C-alpha cells in the first residue's frame, strides 16, 4: 500500500540517517548446521537485553539463508525514483543453496515476522537464468538480487531484479556483461550512475567447501567490474591481482558525491594475508589501491585444521567489512584469527587503525566476558553497524561447508556487540551475548530494524 508521506525510516542523506532513533530489534538469518532436514530460521532479537524474542522457521529445509535485505529503503527518496511512497515493511531472504526466496512482513508485529510469499527456485531459474541468490539490496526502481551462477551452477553469475510490489522476478539485470563471468556482491554510486560488482566463485566451485587446488591455481575471483547503472552495460574491469583470492564485500561511500569505496580480499596465496582495497575514480577511469594488509599469525600446527597445518599459521580470513554512515570508520572482521578491527578511513587512501577486539578464532578461541570460562569457536564474521555509528553487532558463521573446514569441531553460534568510541576505539559490551547453542542453528546475516550501515543508499550529499 502506498503512503501519503514517505516512510519515516527513509532519510535523504546519510547524515540525516545518523540522527535516527536507536535500533530496538535485530533480524538474524539462522542456518541449519547439521544439514539433516531441519529448516533454517529468521530470529528476532531484542537489542535492549540480547534476548531471542521469536524464531520463524522456513517451510522448507536446505535453504542456507544468506544476505537478506529490505524491500525498499532510503533510495526511494531519489528524485527520479518511481516508488517514493512505498514502505520499509518486508524482508527478502534468499536461500543460497536452494535458490528459493522468502518474503517476510514485519509491519503488523515487528517482533514476530510473518511469511507472506515464497518464490520457488523454478521461477527464479525460468525468469532469470540464474541460481543461488546471495545478496539483496533495495534499489530505486526494483529489489536487486545477486546470484552466484547459472542454473547448472556454472558461470556466469550476475544480478536479477524483483518487482517492488509483487516480488515477482523481473529478469536478468545485465544488458551487456562484457567479460564478467564470476560474481559475488554488488552496489552502486547513485550520484555517478555506476554499479560495482565483485567476484567469489561459481556454485560448483564453492558449495563443497574451499578447494586448495582452486586457490593455488588462482581460480577464485580477484576482479571488480564497473557498470553503467542505467544502461546496464559493463564499462571496465579492475584486476586486484590474482594472488588476492576472493574479492567479496563492497562498501561504497554513503555520500553520493563521493566516488570511492572499499572491498576485501579473503586470502593471498603468497603469504596468507587478507587485504583491503580502495576503489576510486580518477580522470574518468576507475582504479583500485591496496590500503590495508593484515598478516597471518604463526600457530602450532597441531592446533590448526587440516588445510592449514602445512603453513603453520592462521590466516585472518577477512570475510566482511562495514562502513559507518559518516564514511569514517571501516570495521573489518577477521574470521580466522577471531579479531574485529576498526580503521579511520576519513582519508580513504591512508587508513589508521583505531581499535581491535578478539572473540573466538581458529586457534585463539577467545572467550566473551559474559562467559569467561567458555572457549568460543567461529569468529567475527557478518558485521553490521548502527545508523549512528556507535554500535556494531557481529555473528560467527560463514557458510556451512566452509565453517566445517576451518572449524571442524563445529561452530556453536553467537552474536556479540561492540561500542565505537569518539576516537574509533572498540569496546566489547560485556553484557551483550546472544547464544544460539540451545537452538543449534548458526547465525549469519544481521539486519537492524529501520535500517543499518549496509542496508540503504542515499541520493543527497551529507
């Protein structure tokens, strides 16, 4: 239903969004860790005390819910947007394994989301030619969804769209894909009419877990792709270097007058480090510079999972990054070492580390203050910052088959929270610890009620 006034959770600029009320609820995707027929779930968390308010089970098993998002967001306020009076009401949840998509309504009872639509995989296949939907972003004209591969699990992967009102797939987004084959994330610079996409691997390359042969052969993704957002045409390819394997999360500046952003690569085949790059436009050409290198940490081989024993080190395995709405603090999750790092990127080419906390880790198994006696596995993985840039929530599960390689004793799942100081320092909230051990499923993507640091795009400068 259209609104007379725009949704109050839409903001013209990131600066306006930072003045929004404090978040009260979080929605969390839970995946079945055992793979034995139990469905995934959507948990609702009361952020005032970290309690699990409700869990909605999916009607099917085997989905592996991944990076879900809102049906609409602040991008609906763009002057050229055809949907300025829709409302942030629905969560769109993609099943990365099943290629099924669920739509949940949170309006009537935000504490107990209600399933209102299921898009079956056959519909996705027929209308888009893609499979394995991975990430959902709300655009100005549609709901955009990334997909890792074609119907057979091979290349190309890409982007398709869903109708804002009916949620029916509209079709493949790309009109001219140029050389692009591999795919992972996507985002845009609305002020520049530009989309950026990144690369991981095809479903057939990743679903069984990480492959040392593919890694050594430098066969995972290592490029960014630049697109004309309106014409849907490939413009340029940026190769980050094939030693930098798995170019994943894209975090563009929130201010639409800026044409830079950040991307992480998971692992270097040369030294096991993880790296962060800044992409930017210079004289009409898009480029990327490496700005952060996080080295591997030496470790006793007896404490390492099988694939890492020969190296005698723990790679950081940076699997997610998050940028605060003022474009100042970049949060970096080191899932392998169990560290969450913060960098001041006010100068996007000269970052300065401002904080760090450790929880979990392949070898470290750092405890949380709420349970000092308990060695934690997993590590900071999916990271989400509040709109005001003061709080950060993070979960500890990546992807079931990859979890089981790096944490072979299993991942007992949890969500923790840190507070960001004025100086960019990080302080672990000793009283906030959401424990999913009794549920048995693993927490992945986190979305905050009303929007968060990676849910919205803005059309007006801060």
